[in-house]
């Protein structure tokens, strides 16, 4: 994962851990703090999933988020 991709996924984990918000609200908070629109964040997350879903680091971070988050 690139540093930017890793930071985004870590940001999702951290934001959810602190706020416990639903997917859309978490996306909005993560995007807002990075100057990104929610759709940009979603697109990046789906691309990260496509590229790294079989990698250990992705699996570990993804496991710390609700299964219903669609990426």
C-alpha cells in the first residue's frame, strides 16, 4: 500500500474507533479532514480493496471496521 492509501485506511479505522459513526458519516469526517469529497474517499477505498484485499496489512486494518462498511 502506498503511504497515502495506508493513511486513509488508518484514518477510517481511527475515526470509527473514536466516533463509532456509520459508514457515510465516517466517510464524511475522514474526507473533510483530508480535503476530499465523500465520493473521492469511497472511490479510493474501493480501489484499495481491489488492489490489496489479499494482503495482511489490509486484512488487519479492515478487520477493525464493521463488516457492513462496503469496501
